C-alpha cells in the first residue's frame, strides 16, 4: 500500500515534468496552427508511456546509477591507485560514447555533407570509413575528457582555466578548419552525453571529490560532463583539418 | 501490436546502449577493485528499472512527441503559413516575419529541457551536494531558460543566414567574462549544464526545427545550416546558470545591505 502511494507520487511528479511540453503543443495546435491533431489516441498513449518511463528511470537512477557511481569512486579513492582510476575513466568515456545511437546518426550525416562538399569521395565505402573515423575520434575524445576531468579532481585544479583554454583552442581552430565540419564539430559536443552516462559520471565526480581530502564536491565534483562536451569539438575540428 | 514490437525493438537497442556501461562497471568492480557490490540485488533491480524506464520513455517520445513536434516544426516553417501569419501579401519575407517560429523555438526548447532526464539527475545531485543552495527546480528552470534563448537565437541565425561561429565565439567571450565574476561554487555545475541539456528529448525536435527552417528559406542549405542549433542549446545554459547564481548572490547581498541599513536606522532612533 505504502509502495503504491510512493509510486503514484512519482508518477505525478513525472506528469509535472511533462506538463510544459503538453501545454506548448496544445497552445500552438489550438491557437496558431489551428489544424486537427492527427491520431489523438496514439499521442495520448505515447505520453502515458513517457510518464511511466520517466518514473522508472528516476527510480533506477536513485537505486543503481547514483550509488554505483559513488561506491566506485569511494573504492578507487581508498585504493589510491591513480592508474586504474584513469583507465576506468577512459573506458567509461570511450565505451559509453561509441555505442551512442545519436552519435552514429550525426556521423553518418557528417559523411554525407563531407562528400557533397567534395572533402571526400562520393563513394559508399569512403563515406562509411569517414563516419567510422569520426565516431572513433569522438569516442576517444570523450575518454580523454573523463581522464582529464578525473585528474583535475584528484589535483584540485580550478576548472575555469582548463575550460577557458579549451574554448580558446576551439575559437582558434575554427578559423583554420574547413567550413563544412564546423557545425558538426559544435554539435558533436552535445550528442556525446547520454541519459545513462550523465548520472553515472556525475556520481563518480561528486563521489571522488567527497572522498578525497581537501576537495569540495560542489567546486571540484562537477565538471566531467563539461569536459566531455568540450573535447569532441576540438577533436572533430582536428579530424576535419587532417582529412 | 505495432506498439509492442516497437517497445521490444527499442528495448533491445537500449540494452546495447547500457550493456557496455554495465560491463565496464562490473568488470572493474570484480577484477580491479575486487569488492562485492553493496546491496547487489537492489542495484540489479535498479539497472532493470533504468532499462524499462528508458525504453518506455523513448517509445513514448517516438509515438507521441516526435511526430507531432516535427509536424508542427514543418507547419510553422512553411512559407505559406509564415506569409499568412505575418500578413505579407507579396514580396520576400523579412526576419521579423518569423515571430511564431522564434516563439515556438523558445517554448519547445524550454519545455523539452524541463523534461530531460539527464538534467533531472544532475539537478538532484546538485541539490544534495549544495545542501539546498541550488534547488532541483531552480537549476532546471535556469537551464531551460538558457536553452529557450539559445534555440530562439539559433532560429534567428538560420533565418538571417549569419555565420554560426560569430555567435558561438561571442557566446564564449561572455561565458569567460561571467566566469571571472560568478560565485566559485557554481562554475563547474554551470559548465556541466551545457552538456546535459541536449540529450534524448531536445535534440530530435530541435533538429527537426533547424532542418525545416533551413530547407524552406531560399539560400540556406539544410545540411550545413540545419546543424548548429544544438551548439546554441549547449552554450546558453552555461550563461543562464551562472546568471542564476549571480542573481541569487546579488539578492542575498541586497538583503544584507537592507538589513544593515534598517538596523542603523533603528540604532539612530534609539538615541
């Protein structure tokens, strides 16, 4: 009974999370577009699924992703072996990105653009190769990002210098990179961080910063995601310049 | 039946998405850290919930939100609709005829960001860690406002055809200046919020909007100009979150100032 009440409460809060979307869609449909909505029943079913899905996800987040991220961070901090920690960081970044469906979609599109702009040959095999290279580049860059981010937490370096240095690098590289890669490079920073990776990586960072003496979880614990969205831009711009 | 098949297919692809993560975690736990996982059963069920939740979430989005969102993006960027809405009878369209598009861009950016699961996760952590100085809703609304402004500006850029890197580079300059003045504890979180905004819910709709705009405006290439909206959606939340913290700090300082002045006035009355 108690559990049912908790579940109903989570459902309600998921509904609240979805409410802005429902309102926006309804407003534009009724007042601006003024055309009948196709398949209303289907849309209603879909929204129900979204609400249930979000509820389950949040539950799993608190029960699996957060605790496991924290416990791994604690275990590594206690063990004090930096090499294994950094290897774990790289594996996590690389492994979660290479399987990311959004990234596969973006790199395939990027290959089409590159072929059309004449940067590579308009050939299926060449394009597939280009897309794969891009995917590996982005996955590698995310692995590097988590490594750098974790190392920063261990050392307690202020994040702003690293990030600003990265941005400065992006700005400078933008001037030299071929124009067709720029939009893709900027966008690739956004697609790398998936819904499962973010909670895990956040818990890892905050967990590390809380278990290492002298680190503040608020100042030092966050920032891993920031690195993971910055390095792909740099690496993809570099990829465009080399190829 | 079609729905059931979709759920199975999405479930399978979610498993391939989550599997590498699970393997890496359990591999390191067992081989390197050599420790038993605390409350193993609970954690395993948690992963199961993540799988079920993500699957239902994605299927629901695909069944409900994406088709209607993409249809709306198409309808709103259709030159016929824009001419009619702006009252343009003849001649070419100007940038200010696209008012509904900008409004839709902002509204859809805001509302999808509020529902973004990754952002909810970061916000929960931020509230825990900051001891309530950053609240779940405060952070989510700040980020959503940033995305709304970013996407609207991104739509404006596609309409006017100005180069992307002008905006991004000036955005970075603003971020750098803000970083110098923002409270230290918010900086890392602000940088993080740039990356979390753009995952499951926001990207497909925003991409549809960008492609719709770019393919309907003469002189824009859907392939080149359609990109770049995501970049706006990751840049502006950084400014918004730092702004949110700066606003909070400023209010605390103003209250302190006011209290001090009141106290001084009261002390004066005593004499």
